[in-house]
């Protein structure tokens, strides 16, 4: 196995780093099972950040979408979230809350980055709900809370999970900068070259990429599962209609 990894060059060294422990230049063990604490800390800070983001963004997006107000707020939050650098948010929290634990600073900074896609998608998902269904529910005497829970939220779930998927992938990738402020995640091998070496940098990058891809695939499956059958059928019919239109257009263009 070692010979096989060696034949792959730096990539092989990185794979070996993921599965095999060794001593770095300063004598401390790295790689293999010693990656597990880094992985656990990475998952903890990402999970905490996503939890905070969901608690803030999801109710706010549902309420704004239900009332039909606050579109400017939702769009502005989304644009600001894309514009502000991650490291700047972490530095901001450290500057204003110097006595708070580093884990909390990183968690809230990552949560702020995760909020915009969830908030925007929740707002848009509720706004796109069929208004006739909402009016019918009001006519049956349902309260605003019942309408959100029973009608708007289920129909908005596909878009909401799309936002959650985007935020999760972003948070997993961005958590690699957490070691710069003392939270030792999978980003530690990326910033501590003298400790982990080149193979540690590439190996940690592979693990982070695998986490992001796994989250993307898993949440995409959930997104498809929560999409109502009627919406799937409608999308299928629209796709077939576009395909027929494109085929007809090409035939017309190629006709003599």
C-alpha cells in the first residue's frame, strides 16, 4: 500500500497522510487517527454555525415572505453576505467581543455567512406559493401561523433546502480559516505548513472537499425528497415542452 501511494507522488503522500499517522519535523504525531480531532472540531463549528443561521434566517424568511413585506431587506442581506469577506467577520467579532471564546466568535461569524442564502430562499419560496391556496386557507378560517406551517412552508421546502445546501457547503469551506483565531479545524494543516508539510495541506484539502461534496449530494437528495410530486410533475412537463420547442426551432432553422 505504501509503495502504491509513493507511486502517486504528492497526491499519494496526501492520501497516506489521511490514513496513516507519522511524526512531523518537530516530533509530534500527525495524520491518520490524529486527523479525527480536527475533523470533529470542524464538524462542531460548522454544525453550530448552521444551527444559529437556521434559527435566525428561517423564521425571518418565512414571516417576510408571508407578509409580502421586506423584499428590500431580504435582497440587501443576501448581497451584503456575498460581499463581506469571511475573515473580516471573524476579526470583527474578535474586536467587539475580545473576551468571548474563539469558538463562539467563529460560530457567529460563519452563521452570518450562512444566513443570506437561507433567508433569501425562504422568502422567495413563500412568495412563490400559489396565492389561491393561501386565500382558500384564509377562507377556511386558518390563522397566519397555520397557513405558514401547513401550506407555505411545505411548498417552500425545496427552495429552503437549496439555501441550506448552499450555506452548508460555504460554511464547510470557510471553516478552514478558523485556526487563524485559535479554533483548530481541518484548516490547521493548511496554515501550519511547518507542522504538517505539503502532504498535510493536500490531505486536509481532500477531506474538506469530501465533506463539501458529501453535504452537497446528501442535501440535494433531501431537496428532491421534500419536493411535492405536483411540482416535480410540473417541472417535468415544462422540461419536455422546452425540449419540444427547441427541437421544433432547430428544424425550422435547418429547413431549406
